[in-house]
């Protein structure tokens, strides 16, 4: 099949959606499918078009206006016309005009997360329902989306993980590592209360970087976490793929929630029993010396691809 993915950002941009699309695309290519990713050029240094491990990547100019995005997509409408399957990763609005131009074209959506605002704005819920209705089917990354957005989904996924083949090395890093966007919607203020008493390294970028730098060391974004994770630090993380990867390396994982939605996000995670979930800085600190059982079962990206194939076939 000729499969077209729409994603706001893509590799080498770092993020959970970016990795999800990359790994699913790679596995589909292995199965003999033609995969194209249509995305934004987040850096001027990037080429307009490139082949990445068999995935054809086409980048449109970066734009924050929906009208500008539609204008940039219009000259590429042949990609929509030629595709057997179109699959949007969150950004269904990119495809909205073409949904009516090609009404019989199979189009699907993966809903990857929430917008970081709580309580959820009613507008966000309405838009999510519209994208759901206009899609032929959808996948939700996490069961909590069905509860909080009322999404009627075809499949639930929690992504995948590439299991490491390694030997533990002696740590040259502090024992405590925060991995994620340095933003308030991740509950960073609560984390900072914890880190005032710990030698922490922050891996990630965001508007709170300067506050983090006053508490610990900041490394920015890191493309390959394996060098750090194989040293088995205590990992503070709040996203599914980072948690899976840290658990695969045998790390102790700690996650904070700051509202009921995020609590559901963490407690409905398949390996919730293997991580430390807390609702405050004090509760998290009390868990630092409480062991959790090692995780023994991990989802593969091959498993995730099976869901996509089942969605498209039905």
C-alpha cells in the first residue's frame, strides 16, 4: 500500500509523536509498504525532501497559521490523491479541505495526547469529536483519552519500545535524571520542589529551562538516551515512550500527576505497577527508597503496526 502520514514534526525533531511515526513507518517499510511522511520543516537546514530508511519525508515550510499550512499543502495534493491510506497524527485539520475534495479517500487518525490545559477547554473536546467523525477510524494513545474526550476509538495503543542488548556501565551522571519538556503542564513546579534536595540533570527543552538551571544541570534534548539509561539512574518522566524505555533499561521510574486527567494517564498505563506514581512532591520523596518490581512485558513496534493494519483493513 501507499501510505501517507501527516505529522506536525518528524525526525530529526525529538518527541514522542515523532518517534512513534518513525518506528511505525520503519516497520511498515519492512513489510513492503510505501510510506511517505508529510511534515513541517522545523529547521531551515533541513532538505525539502529526503529518504530516511526507506521512508520518504516531504517537508513544507514552517507555518503557525492553518491558512498558511493549507496554502503550502495545496501544491502537494497529488500526494493525497495517489495515497491508498492517509493517516493523520493529531493534526486532522491539515487534511480538512482535502477530506471534502477526496470524499472516498480512506483517512484515519491517531490521537496522541492532550493539549496540556486542564480543565479541558470545551472547544478542544468538540474539535476532537469532529476529527473523530470525519475519520474512517482512529487509534488512541492511552485509554484516558476515551474518558476525557469521549472518543469512540477502534484501538488503544501505548506505543512500543526497542529492548536493549547491553551491559550496565559505571555511571558518570548524577543518579537522578528528569526527561521531558521543561513546561508547567508536566507538573514541573512540583518536580522542582523534589529536585531542590537531589543532584538532578534535566534532559529536554522548554520555557522553564532557566528555572531548572537554578536547581540542576540542563543538557537540552538528547537524541539517544541509551548512553544515560544503561547506567540505570533514577528517572523522572511523564510520557509513555520515555517510561517504557527507562523501564526496559531497568531504571526506577517516578511520575507526578497534577490533575485528575494526568492521574488517569499514569494509572491506566499498562506498567503502572512498575513505576512510582505520586500526586505531590512530598509523596514522591517518600517513594524514593520504595522498590517496584521490574517490568517483564513490553510492547513492540511490531505490535503497534498490527493495530494500524487492522484499523485500515476493517
